[in-house]
C-alpha cells in the first residue's frame, strides 16, 4: 500500500520503502523508525510504500511497491529512498548493483538505517556510487565475454546459431550463453536472474537447444 503527498520545495523529497517476508511480520516498526529518521534529517516524505514479499522471490514482478518507488525515482519526483537495511531493498546482489546504478543515473540516494548507505550527498556515498558503477560495468564486460566464449565453444562443436523458426529473438540471441551456463551447473532460476530474462525463456532454450544446429545465418 502507499500514500503520496505534495512536494515541499525546501526539503529533499523522500520515499520510504519497507518489506517483510511473511504476513506474521509487520512493517509498522520499520515505518516508524524511517519516519523518525526522515524528520530528524528534515526530509519531506512524499510516499510510504510497504509490501509482504519473501526475500527468496527474486522476480521483479513480486515487488510491486518497490517498482512504484523506482518509477518515482525515474521521473525525478524523489531525491532519496529510505530503507531499514539494504537487504529489504535488493532482491539479490546483482539486483542491488543494477538498481544502485540506475539510482545514480537519476541522482537519487538510497539510505539504509543499518549497514551501508548510498547517499549521494556525502563523499562516502559518492565513492560507493563509483564502486557500484565500476562493478556494473565489470558485470557487463563479464557477460559479454561469456557470450563470446559460449558462442566460440558452440561453433567448435559444429553448432551454428541463426534465425531458427520458432525461437524468439531473445532465445536466439542468448541461446549459446544459456546452454553454456547450464553446462556449468547453474540452475534455471540463476540463469534467468543473471541474464534478466524469464525462466520460461531459459526452459524453452534448454528444451529445444538441440534444434539450434545447422541453422542458416548467424545471430
């Protein structure tokens, strides 16, 4: 649930995000502590967003309220996001890196009451932003390298990836990498999360991967 107020021009605009794993837990304590922090910091709370989602659920569609907060950040309608700790925000390490990278581009800070902070108004926060940006770039480079390695290994086995009928563009484009990651022992969920695609796409590639042989053309 959420509630949004009007903007006060003299304060940093803050969105509060709280998450608990089960319905037996409550967000009231998190909300109270974050509201108190916002008051001490003279932030204007423009929205309070709470949801019940297990930390084991890594799909973005499971975090409806968080998506609303990110949308506010994307539209530059907030300056800071307040959470009790980063584990309440991030779905995984990679998700945390990706969202922090996006928030940096939008000029929005992520402040946790406990643990690390991504506060762009401080020197430490700016350094953290640079580190996160470097990690995100490293992850992209690593992914590209794995794609090239996967394609090279597939071609060495006589496999040619092309416009095979029945395969969606994403399946054709990432087919070699999906098969390579599966051969490394990664689970379908892990592959989907790392490549930011659906588990259904991964399953289709794994199920029909053998039909990717001797297709005309190249990806």
